[in-house]
């Protein structure tokens, strides 16, 4: 599920994660409204995100290894368009 008010960035995030990790469940949530006026708020309303993802690709991996896979898939977005990303990553059955 993605947030339609995010102006396409949620869809881009979702597409990247689907291509890289073939998730069985994926939620991309725009949390920017919670950070309005804070450091890192670029005024676009699209700077702070939460990703909740379940993927078989995470089986047997540590939390840090899972986050690295996600960060790799979103690297260029994290370098410019995304200020903060909260990650909830799990393997099926967890």
C-alpha cells in the first residue's frame, strides 16, 4: 500500500523494493507530516518515510543485513530525495 498524496515517490520506492526483493507484503508510508518544520524537512512533504516489508530474501539475515539490502535498492533516493527512512523488515513467518 502506498500513499497517493506522496506525488509518485511512494510508487518509486515500492517499485524499487519490488524489483530488488520480491516482497510478499509491502507498505510505504509517508511520515513527513510528523516532521514538518524539523531538521531535514525540505518542505516537499516527501522527506520522511517508513517501509514495512516482508520478503523471502530476508530469510536468515540479520536486521542490519536486511536494512542494507533496502538501502542499496534505494541508494540514489537516500542520497537526495529521502531524508529519513524507518525500516521494518521481516521474513515470511516471523
